[in-house]
């Protein structure tokens, strides 16, 4: 108890000194309106920090001293930039000062940004962009109830304002199986990311009986009935998804992972990458409505297109955080293609099939995002197995093999603004699930129990302390 009181006194003293300095500075320096934040404070002031325009001397990322949010109260932080006429140009991130690696907890904050309140005694600002001078950051905290009224930026459900690459979604694993759900509609009512396994043959790997322009959906060749869809084919499952979509036209962005269990069909068999694109578009968007977030959408915007050789690069676009805002794609779908890792049916390596998809759809012109297996840092920052330098430029999604996951690999994915997936995790509690989200930085985590959807509030938190 005595130690807690001492720590509280030190924190209050730190806050008082920072506030006093701020008052002294602002009283001595006339501050025109242009130097103030563009928005009105929401809630009570919690902390004040000062950031340099570039990393501090001897640092590569950190641009401020530590500040504390330990004794702040509420649900949300409103971040305001003051004492600079560059407030509308500045972006910055926030990390936690911890032994070893310091996890980045918030990325790409701007003046008036809202985030959840994470309590920590040692946080700091880093990676400032758009600043040429010292600037002040103020944090105001409030509750969800105080900030109600329909403004998406001032409610606890603020994922609409985050970029697609920053949002975490539980992904149902094999939820087309009757043992997990009665229908895909039942699943989509709970989670907005699903996995569908597809085979060429009704007998599994190596069998005949394929159908032009379509694929079978099941998990094991001996499964009967094959799935909970209205029929045995991918087209049937997609029809069920479309019916749910038509009944819920304003749904949040839905991600569909196609787990490709076999190689592509031969020429003339109508089971190539373009045929898969055509089937998905025909079923989900029979009127050719633009309801897909696809690779070309990532490439839109100034500074989002080219790599060092001047070639169109999805990786550069992701690294420049060119992902669209989650809330701008209501009623739409994002499709990714991955595999099952060593236990899958593609001779233990799905990457050749995924790389062929990239090549055959002219690299970034297909409907689907490629998500190859990765096991090393070099595969994340360089070239995944079975890819080459050109096809690797179209990889902005990484599929972790469970045994190879690590915080260093996760940080490499997050620092490049890539999305990621792992399947399957069966967490016993909030802590183990949060570890997968935060320590490994995963975007999509496959789970069998799709009804468990509230862990981590459905969004990235950074360095979550499971012992709190």
C-alpha cells in the first residue's frame, strides 16, 4: 500500500510539473488560434507530453520522454496536438516503455484522434511525421456514455475509423462444418471473417470428378453431409453468403479466406485463378456492383504505388499505410487466399499455388489478396518460399505457421502494416488470446468456437498486460 501511495504521488507530481510548465509556456507565448487543436476537448485532461519533430538524440524512433496514463479514468483518449501550426499535418505513434522490446500500442495518430484508454505508467511518442518543430500532445479521457450521440469517433466502437490493416477480427475456422454451425449465416451474425476449404475433387487430393468453374467444399473426404451450405459446391456457400449480405446490406467489411487444398486445374478445365475470381464476383455481385476491397484499392493514392525500381508495389502501398478505412467499406468483402501449412493437402507447402495466383492474375490485378505461409523474418521482409522478387511485391498478408510464431515476426508484420493470419488457436482465456493478437500482432486468428468474439474488444491493443 505504501509503495502504491508513493508511486501515485510521483505520478501526480510529474503531471503537475508538466501542467505547470505548459501553463508557463502558454502564458509567455501568445498562441494564435492556428496553433491550437482543431477540435474541442472531449472529457478531462489526463496527461501532457512534448515531442520533438524527429527521434531524440541517440534514438531511432522515440521522440518524447515518458508520460503516464496509469491513473487516468474512462474508456477513451482523445489526442490533441497543440503549440504548432502544423497540427493538421502531423502523425505520430505511441509505444510502451518495457524491458526488452517496446511494443507500439497506437499507430498513425493525428490531431483529434480517438483511441481506447490503455493504462500504463511509461508511454512515449515516436515516429513523428509532418513536424518541423517541437509540439505538445494532450490527452483527454472520457467514458463511452459521455461521448455518445452517434459520432463514430467518440464511441467505444471506433474500429470504423481505423485502417483495414489495423483491425483485428476473429476468423471462424471450418465453420462451414455442421459440427460448428448450422449455416454460414449463423456464423456471419457473430464474426465477420470466415474460412472456406475448397477441393477440385469430391474424393479429396488426387481423385477425379472435378467440375468446370467450381470447387467442392468440405474438410475431410469422408464427411457427409459435406458442409452446412445449401449445396456441396463453393458456389452454393457463396450463394448463402450473398443471401446473408442482402439481408444485412450495411454489414461491416467481411473477410473470406479461401483455403486452397489443391493445385490449379489444367488449361481448358476452367479451374484457374481467373476462374476463381469470376465465380466469386458472379455469385456475390450478380449485378456487378463494386462490393469488394481488392488489391487495386490498396494501390490508390499518392505515394502508394511504386517501389525503388518504379514498379507498382502493393508492399510499398501497405508500408505507406494506404489501406482504406474499415468504415468506408460497409457492405463489402475482402477475399484472401492461403493454405493449411504443413498439415495441408498441398504436399505441405501451399505457396506455389498462391504464387501462381499472383502471376496468372497479373500480380496486383486479381480480386484476391495472396497470403503465403511464412516462417522467418526474411520471408516477411523479403521473398516467401516459392515466390520471386516480382511476385513478392504483391504479398501484404502473411500466414503464420503456428509453431513458428514469435513476437519478432509479429512486429515485422505490424511495422510494415501487413495483415496476417494463423489457424487454429483454441485459447483457454482472455490472456492467451490477447497474446496472439498483441505479442504476435495477428490480424485474423482462426478459432473453432466462433461465438467467442469479445476478447480484446475486436481490435489491436499493442502490448496487453495479461497480469493486470
